[in-house]
C-alpha cells in the first residue's frame, strides 16, 4: 500500500523455526511490483522463497505476460494436481479406462494449452531494450526512489495559507524522507490523503477526477490491500463492517464515512518516470487544486432580502435519457412537475448489453451527441444522432405501449446497475434500437426504461397550445430511480457568469449552461439586473416558483469530469472543472456548482386548489429565494 518492503529474512526465520509443523510450510513471494523497480536476487538458494510471482507487463508494459519462478526442491508439490490440460501430457487413455502420463519436466507439465509463443519471443527484445533505455535494475531503483523522495518531501512540507498541512502521509516512517534512500526497506510509492485547510478530508473521488482532468494516472481507494488501509486509517473491524452495511464498496464514491476516509491516494514511480513528472504533479496538480491560498470555500452568509427577489426561469430542460442530450421546453409551455421531478426526466438510460450497467458520459462522452425530443402530439420520444452518420429512432412515451396506437414495444424486465445501485429496468428488445446506441457509444448497448410504481394513474401534465391533444394513455413516470442524487438540478446564470469570468481570464473557452445538465436555469429579470449576486444559491433553503409552488433545496451538486464534455460534440476539455476546483470547493473539499432540489407538494395552497392538483412550471416563472431562517408565505 505504502511501498514498505518486508524483510526477506522472514523466509529464513520460517525455515529455522523450532516448531515441527512449520518445516512443512512453503513460502511464496509476490514480486510483481517489486521486480519492476528493483533487482530480484535469488542467488542464495538456501534462503530463497519456494515460489516467486513476477509480472513482465509491470516491468515492460508489453508483452502481457507473467511468470512463476519455482525452487527445484519445492516443485514436486505442483505436480500433485488431479487434473491436466492440453500440452502437459505425453499420453492419454480414455477408452474403457482413464489414464495419462505427465510430461517429465516441471514447466512442461504445468503449462496448459497453447503458449503465447510470440509474446515469449518478444521478451528477449523487451529485456534488451529496457536495459538500453534505462540501465540496470540497480540504476532504476536509485532513480525511482529518488523521485519518490522528492515528492514525499514536497508533500510533507506543503501547507495551506493558514499553516495547516495539505495531506496526511502514510508509511512505517512517514515523517522520514531518508527512508527512500534505502531500497531494501522502501519502494517508490507515496501513499497519502489530501486535507482541507480546516483539517477535513478531501474525497478520493475528487482527487481521481481532477487527476484524470490533467492527464495524471494514479490509484485511489483500498488498493486491494484491506489490512494496510485499515491499519493506516485506524479502521477497526466494526467500523469497516458498519461502512459496508451503509453501502461502502470499492470505487462507489463513499470515500469519507463517520469522519474517516475509507481509502488512500497512491502515487507510484518507475523507470519511465522523470523529475518533470514530480514537478508537474506538485506545481500543476497539488498547488492548483489542493492548496487553499486564499481560504476560498463555499459561501456561508446571511441572506439579503433584496437579493433573493428578481429571478425567473430562463431555461427549462428535460433529460429523458440519462447521460444523453436534453429537450428544452419552449417558452410559455407549461410542464408538469412532481416530487419525482419534471415529467419524463431521466426515465430512460443506455445500458451495456453485457454487464447491464448504465452508461455515462464519464466513460462514453459521445452519448452527448444523442439529442432527444419529446413529441407529446404524436406521443413519442424522438432520439437523433447529431454526429457522424445521422439517423433517428423513436419510442412511445406511454408507460403502457400496448395501448398506444395499437403497437407493441417489446421490453423485458432485467436486473441492472445504475450509478452502482441495483435496479430492475425494462430493456427494449429491438435490434434497431440496440444498433442505434451501439453505433454512437462504440460498445454493445441498448435502451432501457425504469419501472413505474403506478403505470395506470392518469397523466398529470397540463400542456398548453398545440400540446393539449395528448392521449389519455400517456402517463409520466412516478419514480425517479434514475436520478443520481435529487429529482431536480438548478443553476443560476449569475453564478455561471462569475465562473466564466475566471475561465476567460485564463484564456479558455467559457462554459455553456448545458454542460452542467441542469433542469432549471435561473436568471435575473429586468428589475433584478442591478442586484446580481453570484452564488446566492448558497443561501437558499427554499424557492417559490410562479408565486405558488415551493422547491426545497437539498444541497449543492458535487461535480465530476462530465462537465468537461462538450454537449454538442462529445469532446472533452479541462474546463470548467479546472477552474471550479480552484474557486468552488466546500469545507469538505468537494467541488460544487448548482443546487439539488425537490418539489415540495406539502407547501403552499390547499390540496383542493386546481393548480395544486396539477402543478406545472414554465419559462418566465418568477422565483423568490428563502433562507433557512425565513418564514415561508
């Protein structure tokens, strides 16, 4: 976990143990990581391990091979297996009786199947090329440990503006930089966790996302080393069990639980690493993203009454398919809203046909080039490719397609995973649909829809103008199972303008509102233009929309690298995450922008009021914000 190299003298101690049962014990050394940056010396056969595992791919990159080095006196135990594979026997009898004769040499008797001949031949070139480029393993060891020592010193000496340390380093002697001069006891690894200027932990997820944004590859989490992580983080068994019961799994974003991190950040160096890598990591990553030079955090200020008025909905967007393009509701068109969100918002998703995991723009940014249109008149969701070879398909909006125009859309219930959550979805059988999404994402996938709890309840949308002619069979979803954290996401135009000032100051392209994938964008009306106040949303607990409906503000929205995907082209860039990481960080180190919200049907009016029975919102609705201590009308 932290690069500590355990003493090989343990092997000698085991063999010299006075206990008789120990003499029957075999030893195996996992040298996969060790052999990549240090000489593996097995000349002392008496004290060498019985078995040594080596990874050539970790040393060279290619070929993708590994090896098991076996001590001759211990190899007989491997011949006791009760099965055999092709190529490991000289004769097989299979008629009337079962008998086989194993090959005589150990490696031939263990190498099942056809060997990767070309990869084995390539090893000779890999060894010679590696030595020509980087020298001997002794030289590589000194080089890699020297780089690690430099980074260890840099991290250990860096402080926030208020003097607080920027990180917690882990290791047997994590305060001693000289330990990296002794390759016998320490490898080229630095393990740590970043901390805020108030002493809080920064989530590993945030670190990994920002690292990917600048092209740095590092590892975070449990590192497949539960004992080392538990020891370093002082996690007792009951705490780890409690975390597991609360949903903590490797890689699912639950990085801080009960005030403690659940994993660490690990930086490793090798033969190919350079001092420029160390300087880039320190200057362009650590200094830019994790040092609080001016103690900037999310605002926490009293709400100015005049600043809370003068807002209106400028954009209203529905995202029918999770991680695909949104549908902008036209001005003056009323759109149904419930406690589950906007009608038809995130009812569909694209799932992998093999793993049945929902695809997202984090890994498949080209999903952004799929546009959607909700045609209520025809009762269909129209899905179009906007990049490459154009094309479109459509599916019924109805929860019960068998009642829609007499057609049948074949769907099968399937267990799937959406944002690490197990869920039952209805997966479309259509080959045309699967081919459409596969051509965009570049991986076998298809469309799926979430299951509604009340597919037979009447439609709640009150649509005006040319949208009144809906069919009664059209019903919205009554569960928001595909929403990440909350039914609604709201951003403020004034906050976006402030962010873009910082971005353009660096010479970068300003961010558009659509990269944040907000359902509602709020802008100042004419009377409110004079008192524009960026990030005023930090002060709101409730918003009143249209003088009738109340939206509860659940909290700020934590941001990831999806906001760096251009929603028209599907291309990635560094902004706006790069600037947000420096300007909008919470006291917990999370990068936040926008507000998570939910429609509160219990506030305002009486349940018998017509507008309360059929709540709708539209572009142009006036919005008023209320703080935690304000009384709601």
